[in-house]
């Protein structure tokens, strides 16, 4: 079986028999956006419309919440950690790590990235248990699994903020508020292209897909386009998990 087919087969079962994280329902506050004449949500910067998004309600329509890193630093989610970056985003908790060792799997991908991590690609692991997962405990967790690396932040914020971020990345029918631990989102925050893969996917294939997004380029040197499942819109809740 080819790496590509194996990767997609793994993603096909991503929503089955996976521990999920219950999230809240509070409506988040977002940065300023406006709608064009065709009712397509677009992102505006300095008066210019940026490239079209691939996610419902706008691909880069991210809450810009304050996030606290295991490094002791404080960031704004979109402005500091996503905008103009190729980034992976996943949700985890220290207590839930025994069910599915997502950090261990991502560390293997980080190994494969090598020097690209922190230079070309960045990683954000967001705790869904902010009451217990303090920055100090997240640092110990990162060190335990060889994940305390430049370019990889273990982040905590309020439970409501986590819910808002999760909803921005994952919306799947009746289970919109449950985010599978196994799913890792990846994208280019500069062009608004996003996809997803299973954390236990082949690291080589994951790194190949990440390389397609660098500098807003696809695998053939063109701007990335959506492939596979239909892009999310306000009329559909199907999850987009492919970019080519």
C-alpha cells in the first residue's frame, strides 16, 4: 500500500473509536472580518482582501486568544503563532495522554522535521485541561517525551478559549463539540489553507505534505488548492482533511 493510500486510509477511521474531548459552547470573540458581495467570508488586512479560506466561516477566522506556553512566554494565538506560518495544531491533556500518546507520535514527526522545526514549520499543542495542565506541568510533560524543542509550544488558556479554538478547526455533524485527540490540523496561516492528519500517520508522509505548504506553494509549485472532500462552507459541516 502506498504511503498516500495508507495515510488516507488512516484518516478514514479517524472519527471511529477515538477518545474525544468534551468542550463548552460559549460564543468566541473574533478579529475584524467582513463579507464580500457573494456572501463569502473573507479576511482583510490593511484594506486588502487576503486569499480565500477553506474552512467554514473563514479559513483564518481564528480567535486571537492569549495563550500561555510551557516556556513561560505569552502569545496571541493567531498573530504570534499562526499568521504567515506553516503550523500544526493539536489538542491534548496530560491526563488523557495515557489513552492516546499524541505527544509521543508528534515527537516522531518532529524528529523527521529536524532543523525545519522552528524555522519552516511550527507546532502548537493546546491543553484541554487548563485547570490541571499549568505551564510548569506542560514543560515537564514536554521534557518527558522529548518534545521541549524550539518551535513547539505546549499551550494553555481558559476552557472557553479552548472550546472556541477547537470549533474553528473541527466541526463534524452532531459531534461538533467533541474534538478527537488523534486529529492534528496543519495549514499555512498566510494563505488560509488547512487540512488534517492522524497523529500516528507515517512521519515521512506528514513532512512531505507540510513541505507543500511552505511559502504558500503546492506540491507542483503553485498556490495550494483544496482536493478531496469539499471545502467547508456555512451550508456544510463536513470536515476537510486534504490539501494538495
